C-alpha cells in the first residue's frame, strides 16, 4: 500500500494521492533529481507483474513522448523499482477541466480550444486519444490546459 513520505526510488518521494483510475493511482511526488513536484501514475498492486499492463504503460509513455505540444502533458519516462512500476509526468497544479463547470462559455472555450489543437497535433502524428473527458484535461497553475492520459490511445497506420 502506498503512503505519503514513501520513496519509490532514490529519485521520487510520494507526497499525496491525487486520484485513482482503472489501472492504478496518481500521486504527487517530489522529484529529487529535477527539484520539483511531478505526478506519478503508479500501477495497481495486482498489475505490477502483469506484462500486458506494463507494456500498455510503456506504450502510453512512448506515444506521449513523441508528441511535442504545449497543451499535451509532458511525460518524463517509465520507471521501475521493485515492486512498483510508474510513469513520471509534469504536475498540473490547477486540477482538471471539471472545475470549470458552470463557468461562462468564454472560459470554457478558452480552455478547450487549445485541447482541440493538441488533439489535431496527435492525429497528425497518427495517435488517437480515445478518452477525452474533463478529468483527462489538466490545468497548469496559470490555467492553461494540458491533455493527459493517453492510456487508451490508438496508433494509426500512416500512409507511405
């Protein structure tokens, strides 16, 4: 069981759980190497030795690392330290897009238009996100949106 203060490696120290998803938990962590906070997507205990789950996490990492766009949440890499497997990514401290419910259409468009551009960028690279929803659009501290969670992404064949 994960807990605050736990070290996953010499590099990452867990601060607090940010959320739970189908394949695991997302934690705020201190990255000692970079000297900043990051988000860690950590596989569930029952998936730690599941080769297919680890391959899926690796694939997500590879897909996102191919995409250089200011509105796609940057992933640092895939890490393993027995018994844990996780990906480290930038921490978007502003929460997710669901916080904008009830706000004016101007604010909603300001936050979603850049996500449309991020999706177009991913599509040009042959990647389809397949899970766009408010909880997968994170907000940076300045309010700018970042598309996250490419775990269900599909890579399309490209024409020669």
